[in-house]
C-alpha cells in the first residue's frame, strides 16, 4: 500500500457553521410571504426587519466569525425569511454586491443548501474525465438552530424536499443599505 504525502490546502474558502439561539431573533412584523425567484418560493425578501436587539445579537455572532478578515465595521443589509414546502427550491445564485451571506436554519429538518466550488468549471473541464478528485460542491447537513456564513460570491442552490423556515441575510462593508450593528 502506498503512503502518500499530505497535501497543503491552498485557495481555501472560509465557511462558518455555528449554533445560534433562534429565540433571540425577533422580527418587527409578522411575515408576509410573497412567491419570488424563478421557483416562486415564498419569501419576505425586501420586507423583513429584525428588532434592534436581534440585530445586536446576530451581529455579535457574525463578528466572532468574520471579524478576523477586516477591521472595517460591517452592516447587516437585509434579512429575509423563506418558507419552504417540499416542492419548493431555489435556482443557483450568488448574493450580488454583498461580502458575506448567511442562512439560519430555523425549523427545517436538515439543511438542503448546496454550495458550488467557484472553480468547478475549470475542474470539470480539466479533470471531469478523471472523477471528482477535488470537491465540486459542499452539501453540509446542518440541523435547525445553526447558522452558516459564507462569502457572498459562492454560488448556491436549494433542491426541493425541505419543509420549514430559513432566515437569510447579507453583510456589507460599504454603502450599507441597513443600519450598523
Ligand atoms: Fe442564497
């Protein structure tokens, strides 16, 4: 049996998966879901706002993760709720203009979000015939009560099969559409 040398991981992308207390996330208004996106998944996008206390709590959790990348203050620009039934899904997208994005799994059985490698086109082109030597996607199994934080340029999608609510949001360093946290 061959003993291979351990590779050095380079060009890696930071993802954070952390516990979060859902009971500390309160919205100012009852949700009004509107079918949105190509999939017509019900969302409160553009209509939802957390209470200031909740922004503060969420801001602290975010800071503990992303604060190591720049000392610039960040802004939680938008937060919205998606309500899935088993046939709902979301097409591949990035969160344009934001620096970080997050998804909080409130009461879905398990996360379904699939994150795509930003170099997958090159990987498939050069290596596709050799099998999946390097990962093309990341499909974490995350339980309710957790948040995943990722760079907004990471494309992702949601296949059907989930039921329940998630909270998504964007984080900006410049030209904040929301308030400071
Ligand atoms: Fe998204």
